[in-house]
């Protein structure tokens, strides 16, 4: 298989972990005889410094012509005082919008070696393995009007969806559920919001197309509670933009570490942007101690979701699992009695296990 991959290292540890991801990908593609070509471009603060904008046209063009994009992270104190059009985050929101990435997938899986780092009880989190499918380009964060009125005495935000926007994210979630344990929980606020009533209608209509998937509806407040009291009841969760934003951060405590969480943002034709959930970690940037595993696991998502390379993705996930089982960790991971290593060594350990699996 031949693919064009754009690398957007961004800022801080983004630059460090993207190197690790590329090395792991190179090793996997070599083993399976695929040819991936990499093109590196600027985004975020790095792009502001070099080109005077967080999202240069050249970067957008390259991403539009690629089969998938890998992004490190953007942001840092250096640009915190900048006016809003010169903020690194503008680059990230801009590229998601420009590429039409409407589906944000966040798999949350507790690794046994890290469970004690979660503030939740071991027996509650052990074995939890779920996927949150969040609508990313509509809903409350994009609806208009969104403005202050009457000199700030009134304010309005708008939760707006076209039916087709709900249909495509619900389809994506059903398809994701099919690849997993075939259970879909649709989360809404249908007892109050009209948009949620339509959301629920769409899920009910779509059900007929996926008879093998079991469907459940939950109100968002109840879902928030169940996510941390009984996470094992969930397989795939599909929900509106803001609900998904909140629930996915909440769910991240199940794993006990930000440095382990990958994400995918997709559009219908399979083109996607893959990035770790964490940010640019300015406090540890340049020290060579960043945990590269979230970025590495993001490449596995790319192989699976953009290219259908399930076996290759599993090789990477298995290698990460084995490194943890062998007792290695980075400074952010609290592995009991763990051998703490830096970014480069962690990457080497993963590479070793990628090549060992035969
Ligand atoms: P952060 O995720 O960068 O860091 C939070 C804490 O976790 C820090 O102590 C950091 O050292 C640690 N950490 C995060 N990832 C790590 C890794 N891979 N290995 C080891 N330790 C890790 O969040 P924070 O500090 O709130 O934001 C820093 C900057 O990143 C800000 O400018 C923020 O806007 C930006 N940011 C960017 C995101 C993105 O590009 N998608 C997402 C979140 C924040
Ligand atoms: Mg968030």
C-alpha cells in the first residue's frame, strides 16, 4: 500500500513524540511492505514564529492532498499573550474545520499496569475498554447566533444540527461498534432538548441498518455518573460535540494517564487527523522525558481507521502492551516498581517489540 502522510509536529513535546511515531510507523510499514511517504509542515506556535500565522496555506494544502495527518500538539506560554488570531490553538481548530473532520474517536482502555494510578477503585476500572465517538464540527460549539445582547445583559449560544450531520456521526458510531463488541450507547438530553429528540430519532431510524448492534439511550447526566461508577457497561458511546468533550475528559481518568490516550478525527472518505489527547507539555519540553505512547497509539488508529490495516495496528498496540508488561514506563506513568526511561529509550523498546512479533 502506498500512502502520503503529513506530519505536523507543532510545539513543545509534539516535536519529540512525532519523531517516535514516525520511527515506529517506518518499522511496521517495512515489515508489511507498505510505502509511506512523509511530509513535515508547520502548525501552531512554530508556524506563528516562522510564517506569522498558526495555519499557513501551505500546511492546509499539504493536508488536503494527503491520505492522513499526524499531529503532535500545539501551544505554549510563549504565545499565551498573543491576540486570538495569532494563537496556536487557532491552527488546530482551523485544520479540523478545513478538512471537515466531523468524527472524533477517543478509545479509552485501561492498561492493567497503570490501573492503580487511577483515582477510581481498581475493581471499577479494571477491564474497562470503551470508545467515545464525539461529533466535532457542529452542535453548541459552532451554532449561530453566539453573542452577547443588550450590552451584555443577555447572552445566547445555539445548539444547531442538520439532520444529515447527526446521521453521518451516528453511522460512524454504528460502524465502529460493529468492529468492537457491537454495543452502542447514544447519549443525549432528550428529556429537555429538541436537538436531542431528533438525535434519538436518527439513532432509532439507523438501528434498522445495523441489526447486529445493540442500542441503548442514556441521558447525559446519567451517562456522566455511570462512566465512573460502571465503565464496563460501555462499548461505543456516540454524542453531541459539547457532551462528548466533557465525557471524554471524564473518561480519561479511567486509564490514569494522559500520556497514554490517542485520538482520531475523521471525515467520511476515511481521511483523518490523528493526535495524542495531551498538549505540548511546556514544563517538560526539550528534556527528552515525554511519553511517546499516546502518539504511537495514534498511529495505530491511523492504520486501522484511515487505511483498514488492522493487523499492522494490532502489532503496534501489542508492542506497547508488552513494554508496559515488561515493567518499563516514562516519568508520567506510575507503574509500581517500574523502570523509568526517556522518550528515545521508550521508542526503542517499542520498536524492539514490533520487530520481535512474528
Ligand atoms: P498538557 O497535556 O500539555 O500537560 C498537562 C500535564 O501532563 C503536564 O504536567 C505535562 O508535563 C504532562 N504531560 C502531558 N503529556 C505528557 C506526555 N506525553 N508525557 C509526559 N507528561 C505529559 O496540558 P496543559 O499543560 O494544560 O497545556 C499545555 C499547552 O498545551 C497549552 O498551551 C495548551 O493550550 C496546549 N494544549 C494543546 C492540545 C493539543 O494540541 N491538542 C491539547 C491540550 C492542551
Ligand atoms: Mg476538552
